[in-house]
C-alpha cells in the first residue's frame, strides 16, 4: 500500500494529478486498465503509486525524491 501524503507534499501531488494524471492517465487507469487502479482523486493516485511495486520487474512506480528510480 502507498504512503500518506504530508501537508507540505499535498499541493504538489494535487498539481501533478490535476495537470498530468487526470488529463492523460485516469481515463484508463482510473478504473484499472492495464492492472493499475489509480482512482479518480489525487489521494487515490498517491496511494496507488508512491512506494508501490509495479508488476514490471518489481520496480516501484514512484520513489519519493528520486525521479530516476521512478
């Protein structure tokens, strides 16, 4: 399961969700196509990807503070 969003991080998570994820990803992954269920809010997106292993070579979707590893 993903990690909690602290108050300082929440605005960034919302911005990424609003500007990128909701526009490009949610139409498919909101409901879980491709095996990734993001949901339809910045909170559900965060829980689904931050610190969570993907099915691709056991890689983590989003590693906090490490864009190269994400």
